């Protein structure tokens, strides 16, 4: 069963980013990206904005 954050992984992969690349782009850690994609951790609003900017999508796209 996909987690609510499967879209994050899909968007990341479509852009050819590894978890490490995305983590660098948001000033975070690889473990954070992994936890978000697995649904273990919930992002703050600030992190949502950083993720959306790094992935080139509106925040709403991450929340669909």
C-alpha cells in the first residue's frame, strides 16, 4: 500500500534526483527524504515549500 508521500518519490525519480541530491537541494539529510517517502515522518510547512521548489512543482502537487 503506498504511503501518502509516494508522490514525492515519483516526482523525485522523474527529475532524475537521488535522495541525496534532493536532500542537498533542500539543505536536509538523506534519512529525512527516506523517512518522508516511507511515511515515517511528516514534513513541516517550511520543508514542504523547500521540496516543492526543489522539484519545480506547487506545494499543492505534493499534497494531492
